C-alpha cells in the first residue's frame, strides 16, 4: 500500500453564488503522485470540527500548502491586517494545532509559502505583514500579470546556510527561487533554525531541531517547477524519503533526524 499524504486546504468561494469550498492547488496533488509516490488526501479547513487524532493516526506526512490568504495576526500577537487583506481563520484553526500535533508525534512535514508561515506561527514565532512596505526589504509579492511564466518564474537568489538541509540538497550554496508572498518571518520560532536567506535577509527556509521527525519549510513554491528544477525535485524526494520511512514504521535516524533532515539528505 502507498503512503497517505495530507494536503491542507483553504476555504474559497466557488461558483455563481460564491459557495464556500475546500480547495488546494492541483500542483500539490501532481507532485504527490509524481515524486512522493503517495496517495494525496485533502484536509478540509473545517475549523474546530477537524479530528486531528484521526488524521495523524492515518497520515504518513503532511504538506502545508501556499495560499493567497494570510495567518490571522491574533495568532502571533500582531497588529490587525490592513483592510482587504485575505484571511482564513477556519484554515488557521486546523493547520496551527495540526502542525503542533504532527511535530509532537513525528509525522513528516513539508511547509510551503503560507504553510511555511503557519509552521513558524504554530511553534511560537511571528510574521512581518507587508515586506514590500518595510525599508530595506525586497518586494517579494506576486507580479499581477496573466503569464504564469512571469508570475511563477525565478525572482531572486537565495543563499543556503552552510551544512544545512538545502545546502546538502543543492548543487550550489546559492540558487534562484520564485517569490509570491507579502508576509515573512519576523521572530523565528524557538524550535526552528533558518536554513536559507534572501538577499535582504528574509528567512526563506527553515528546519526543526531537537524533534523526532522531518520538519522543513520553504517560503517559495517548489511545486511549480519540480519537473524542470533539480533542487525543487530533490525537496520533494527528500520529503518522500521521510514519508516512506514513516509509512514503513522505521524509527530513529532513518525515519527523520532530530535536526529536521531525512536520511535521503545524507
């Protein structure tokens, strides 16, 4: 039997009557099929109705996905968002406690974009709300253009921390990534360590330390170009190795190192 991978959903209006739907981008489903070789399971953003214990007893790994919405600032003691900032409090109510529970029981985590920010908030960190309005910071936001190649193309360089997770996976200490976010890490959560930075110092990747499972996150979207970008592909391969180890019931170093690195990164 194949492993089961949870994919976090958002609540989004759909159809002529803007009926609430639970949605995740098809790119996460595709990469789960193509690289991780697992069965994707969508996790609805159903707030306090979510049964976290049931999910974690069945899932072999979780991808916390990107989204246009932002984590509610009340979750990290921040000022209210500017008017019109998209939020999804029902998603927050699922993903934040799910992250904490998954870390506690060693279920592998790959957190992407909003999921990356959720990981930091869930474990005790905080966020900058609008990076492009802050002096000295790049504009990390999505260009509003119809061409997907421009929206999702490489936007800036990232430098990996020496001997960190990404440094081990990449062919070079520096590499280009896409950039589709307004918010970013302010105070880094105590269980996390920065694994890569943008030229302006923004943390672009993290890994957990002193935990029993594979816990990593990236601010960009490797699922957009995993078919053409070697590092993007390796990120999902490495996550997949931890998932497979979990699925087989392997514990200790093979199932997920205490520094957040899977055995595939050795």
